C-alpha cells in the first residue's frame, strides 16, 4: 500500500489534528498498515478526509466535540460493465483494480470485485483505452452500472454522433469522421471494406476521376492530403494505379478523415488528413481469415505468442496470374485509357500485356508490462505492368519491352509508456520509401527512356499526454522529419541524363490543451505547432482550434480552424511521363519557383440528433497558397506553363439521415466554389480544375440478421473543361483554347448496389457478397485533352469512368 512520496497514515492524522483542532480516535492496528500521500494544505478537513478514504479501506466520520472516528469499512462486492464509449459494446480483458483486489472483465465487459469501502478508488485500465478512475460507489447499484472507456486512437476525442451514415461511421467531437471496420456494415457498391473507397462516401470527400489515388477534400488535390498508416506517412495509396486501396482491409481497423481542426501533433496535409490504425490489442486466440473476389485473393493471420504478444500477417495478390475475370478486364481498360499501353504510335503494335499487384503487412504487438507497450509495423505495396512493343521494319520483326512499376515500403516502431494514471508518453520512428519507375522502349527510334521518382523519408516523434484532471489534458512533443526526393530522366540515344535530388529537414515542436466542461456539453481544444525548415532557415507557426457546444439536449455547435504547411507536391511535366499510367511525380519545395504550400481553414456547423434523425450542416472557407500549375493537371493552354498561385474554396456540406431499427437512409449534399488565382497567366480568378459546385448522394442500407443490403445514387456536376474556340481551333500551329474551365462535361451519375450475407460453416464464420458498380452503365466523362492530328485537325481524346462493373466475394474466418 506504500506509494511514492507516501508517509505513515498515523503521521498525517497527527498533522491534521494539530492543524484543525480535532482528535482522531483509532486503534493502532487499524491505521498501522497504511501509508498515504499528504493532502494539500489548502484542503478543508472534510476534503482531506475524502482524499484519505480514497487511498485506504477506512472510513472517517466527524463527531461532535471535535472528534473524528477512524474505523475499518465493511467489505462489499461491486459489479459493473465496462463498455466502449462509441459502440456501447462490452470490453473484454479490461483490468479492474482496487486497493487490495483486482480482476478482469469477461467477454461481455462484466466484472465483480470485493472492495473494502464504498469510497475506495477503482482503476479501470485496458491497453487500447484511456485509463479511468472512479469511486466504488458508482458500481454499488443492484443493476450493475456501466462505465464507458474511450479509445486511445481518438487522442482524447470522444464520439459526438454515432452511426453518422451507417453503423460503424462516427463523428468525433474534434470534427473528424471515423470509420470502424469492426462495426462497419456496408455501403452501396462495396462488398469489402476498401479503406479509401469508404472514405469517399462522406460529405466533402470525393474523387474527381473516380480513383482512390486522387481523393479531393473540399477542392484540394490528392497530394495535399496527409495519409498515414499506423503513424507512417504513405506516398502511395492505390493498387491498380489508383482504382482500389493499397491498404489491406483485414489488417486496418479504423480510418479517420479530418477536413479541418487537426491536432497540433499532425504535420502537413494542407487539404486534409486520412489516418489509418490497425488493431492495437494483443489477441489471445488464433485467428485465420482468407478471402477472394474477382480482382484479388487475400489472407490474414493473427497468431498469439504467449499472453503478452502476438503477430499479425496480412497479404493480398491479384488473380490474373490464375484467371482473368471481366472485372479485372474492366479495371485494366480503365487505367490504360489514352496511354501508350492502350495504343502505340504508327505501325507499332503492343502485345503480351501483363499486370500484377500485391501487398504484404506484418505487425508485432508486445505488451512488455501493464504500463509498457511495443508495436512494430511493416508494409510493402507493389504494382508492376509490362508489355511488348512490336514492329516490322524491312521485313524483320522487332520487339522490345516497356514497363512501369510502382512500389512502397513502410516500417515503424512505436513504444508507449504509462508513467501513472495521468502521464503517458510515446516514442515512434519510421521509414517510408516510394519508387515509381518506367522504361519506355521507343522501338522506331531505337531509344530507351528511363524515368524514376523516388521518395525516402525518415520520421522521429515523441509525445507526452498529461491528464491535469478528469476534464483537462495537456499534450506536448517534438517531431523530426527528413524527406529526400529524387527524379531521374535518362535517355540512351542520344545520351541525356538528368538527375535531381533534394533533401529537406523539418523540426517541429507542438503543444495542445484540451478542456471539457463538467457536464460534458462543451469541449475546447487549442494547439500550437512550431516548424523550422532548416534548408530554407524558415520558421512557421501554426495554430489549431476546435470547439463543440451541446445545447437543448439534441443540438450541438461546432467550430474549427487551422494553419498548415507542406513541402512536397505531385506534378505532371508531360502527359506521357511514366507511359501515361501514373504521370504524377513527387517533388520538394525549393521555397522559390516551387513554394512551400501554406493553408488556412475555418469552418462552423450545427447538428441535430434525436430519435434516429440526424441533420447536419457545416460551412467552410479554405485558402491554399503556393500551388503550381504543374500540380493542378492542366491539359489546356496552361499544360506547359510553370508558375505559382493559390486557390480558395468556400462551401457547405449538408447531411440528412434517418435510422429506423435496422434500416438507414441518408441524403448528403455538398455545395462548393473553388477558384484559382494565377496572376502571371490570368488577370482574374478562374474556376479550379477540382471545382464541383453540386454533389449529391442518396443511399440506403438494411440489416437483417446476417444479411446486409445497400443501394445508392451519386450525382454531381460535371468536371470543368476548356475547349478550343469553335471555327478558329488552330492558330500558328497551336490549339486556340477558349476561356479556361468555362465549360463542363455532362453531369456525373452513378447507381450502385451491394449485398453481403454472413453465415456459419461449422465453427467457422463465412461471408459471401455481390455488388454492381454503375448499374445503369452510365458513360461518365471525367477528363479530356486535345491534339492536332496529321490532317491538321483538332482531335478530342476523352477519358471515361468505369462502366457497369460487377464484383463478388467470399471470405471464411476460423
């Protein structure tokens, strides 16, 4: 019972008696076993006695005549349920600890414990949740009261709105939207939990070209999103060159999308952040899962290594080595549109096209002790495409291979230490490497063109959280990031080689204060991040704010703001770079022609939630300065222009949702205006390439025992486009374009549906699903470019989204 800095209880009683003029009545045997911390001098006698009761199994009673009796309390049994605050499901294997006794919760979160006094302090601890302390009297009710714990992944954020769209999607009180795939049901068109496809169902998040590698948050480009997997920054997010997520859904537990008001712990991502977390709990039993769909096969293994350690292994590989399905062919046709893979120049014919993708994940979880945890993470992603270019010259057939490969490797180590129930520290180091490599065999000119884009980044981060009291916390830490980007262009005939390599180190210190009112109706978070870019000798200060106020039982107000910076961006030099498959390459800022990106965001919203109804509205303003024309993907008169400017996005996101038992229906609508300012090429602001004024989604889902049904409609304004001047298309051998982005493609429309059925095969759990993407087979134009052909005519080349695309899946878990 001794504690650090503690003294014998008898000594404390003598001091209190002398200070307050009271005499303590007790037997030596009653007080001798206890050592306690000395109560604060400013406390009243009763407050001091309450502190002593919380540290001992004794009861202190103030009597008449300035006497205080000290007696042993009668032992009693308490019981309760420990539950997850967001899902209200029981938490198994949580530790419940009193002064002398302890136990763990069962699979339903239930526990019973013998305590010595109703004022005994009970500690509730679980490796994945924030530790809490509560008096034993909370659990003395005959019905066994509940107590809610909050997950550590949420920082100290709490769930504001549950089932935001469907079950498993929640809104946190810092404005973030979180998808928990353990509780996630399904969304229209999805039969497996594609991490980044699911994120696009949320208001304000979309992909202008229908890929996961080009997610646009409120008018921003994809490279302006910070994407992290277990704290490791990722520079590649897609398989099939962007059509499906590169992150295995079987090993990824939650994904959090933050559009504004991010924590001070977060670095770049001037448009938004997408944070993925894996399972943090050491599994006590073996779990094996295998699945297959019409694109890939995947496996997952969670293997216990004793009671305190486990290893998780996940893998996924495309099926086309074994069988080529119609779904695979549809995907391949989509990525090959208007590239050298689809069709080559003149007499050159392509053949022997092969494509393969796979990823593998490895995690080691080790609970060194009840207060020390170690996590080791590894992820490798690979995409590889080859084809032969064939031509016959003077009767002699010739063939050369062209290829493009894209891969990423991420590895990290994270250590967490709970110093006590109020102090927690963490230390993380990670390495992430990205490589895009293409060989273009120009068979007619007997030329080989090699291109490489390589990113290598090392990060180190330490953070400490201090709970000042149950309603206030302080967080502070330091982060060092070193980013190196290398770009290579190598031609063998004639020999021309360009190699550019840049390195930038960023030192960051941050602090954050969070307070929640005692009635839990008001939450305020204020943070400050200081960044120093050593190459440019540049200091950047970034404030971060978020605020939530609940009122009238069912309403809540939200407000958020942030300043951010970013030193990396993706640019397009030429449309046929890297065979035109993945033409974007990463580059670092030079703080001159390629500025450091700087952003400011502000938003405010209101929510109403009651009786299954949710009405939510949020308005926002976003300003990003330092963008370049190369990073915006122009395919008009600005395609080869290199200059810098800014963009502004203003708009509002609305959501109407109704839950009726197992039925859910929602309507979301986003209104946005996004404009560029490039003063050197246009005197006035003009429409952004990512401006979608109207975006509407209507969806419904239904659950019945093991059956899950979902259907939905997506409609939005067509993408902006620039067209040549009719009747005067060519001037001086160049295309004569009209006003930039003054026209739009036809509106985008897509209807999707999916069905998933869960059942048992003996002791194994099984799941079968089927989905149809774009049921109406609507032709949606998402991009185009113009070229002058041999007849001196302007020809438009259109890029379209996926047509009708079926998929089916089967999974079994042991």
